[in-house]
C-alpha cells in the first residue's frame, strides 16, 4: 500500500488539513529547487516570495489532480483549477510586513489574506504546501490549528472562522484576539493560547501538507533556512462578487496596495464583464495572461500606487 492509500481525505472536512509523506520524488524536489533558484522576487511588499514557473507547476499537475479527486470524493471540498504557486522562504530577501528581524521571515498566526479577497470562497481552496529545502525535520515547519480542536475549545470562534480568511490571532494580555483584517475590528477573543491546541507536522523535503484556505496557521520558527513551495487550487465555478473586493478597512486597503500587481488584473476582469460577479475561471485565465505578458516584458510589472488608490476609491464608491 502506498502512502497515499492510507490517507484519510475526509480529514479535510473534520480537521482542515492532511499530510501525505513522500508526495514528491527526489527528482521533483530537485526540479523545484532549481526553479526556486532561477525565480525572480515578486513585487509584493506584504512578504518576500518568488513565484513558481508555469512549467514547474505543469509538471506536477497530474499528481495534484489525483489528490483533488480523492478530496472531492471523500469530503465536501471541491477544487479543480491550479491558480498559482509561490515559494516561501524563512530567509527574507527584503524588509516586508512579515520580517520580524533582518534577514528572517516568520508568519505569525493568520488565515491567508489575499486569496480570501480575490476568490471569496476559501473553503473550496487548497494550499499544497511542500518543503523543498528543509535541513532540520523538527524545525521551520508550518504549525496549524486543527478545526476539530478549535471547535472543541472555542465553538463560537470556530464557526465564525469557517470559510473565512484575512484574520490574524494576536496576544493581548492573557488572552488572544482574532483581528479582522477584512473589515477591521475583531472577530472575537480566545481565552487560551492557540499553542495549546496547535499541531506541527514534521516535514521533510517532498512531503505534502495540504491545507484548506480557511485554516489558521503560522511559521513554526525561522531558525533554519527553509524553502517551501505553496501551490494554490481554486474552484473554477466559484462566482466572485465584484462588490466585496474593494469593500473593507484600512488594513485591507494597505495589503491590497502592497499586492496591487495581483489585484489590478482582477478589477480589469470586473470592468470587462457587466454583471455583479465573475466566474473564478475567467479571473484565473486573465491573471495567467497578464503574468505571461509581464514575464515577456510586454506589460509593466506593477501598477503605480496612485493609479491603484484611485481605482480602489472609485470601486468603493461604486459599491
Ligand atoms: O512558509 C511559511 O512559513 C508560511 C506559509 C504560509 O503562510 C502559507 O503557505 O500560507
Ligand atoms: Fe499563510
């Protein structure tokens, strides 16, 4: 029996994540290492990431598809479209919102932000997280808050966080506050340290940690030099509502501005469509075309800050 046969895919509903050991073989890990070395840094000022090449993602696509079929058969999570992939390194190559000290990058507790704003549906959204450079098995992993354990300890917060994103969990005295970076304010308060219910699967290069888009997670530590590929799947049939993208508080505006190279093309999709929503597959296709044009130098890498702020303001007024 292979590793994959013993995986309980229904964990995607009950726990929000699952682990498949030795998902990638040596040559695939080697291929990703080389791909990382040759990838340029993204123009994202929220964090330091490099993007996977389309050819690296294409090569692994059949493997991902097989997993997605199993997940769809055994849980309620449905994804079918490889949208994007980035490399997260614990060694930051620039100062960003998530670099706690010079040269290091560690993400504190959060639900992902940008994908929640871009796709809206993060339950039908998967993060294929695979270490590529991983010198110490018990260090620099990804720590998660399993859904079942959160439900047991804080059922109300669990219910509020299901299907949602763009939050951070921060210490506040003896409690922990769940900050809402979407609308501002807070989602709620935990009267215990999330570390009490966390789990940290110890990963080796090529292992796959598969996470739902609404799972709370953080970097375990950035004490070793670790690089992980993180490949993102969406559901092509999701209808993305126009009104939600520009709506929100200051934290959202700032993060969108820092990643305007991602959001400007989404607004362009809405401009080109006339309805109040656009199918995720259409946005995905447009993003890929923009990426291609940027790679070949036919289009600027980024939009100006001022132009994006004016766009955002107009959209806010519109909705
Ligand atoms: O690699 C890390 O430590 C953070 C990764 C992360 O936050 C993510 O994959 O969404
Ligand atoms: Fe994340």
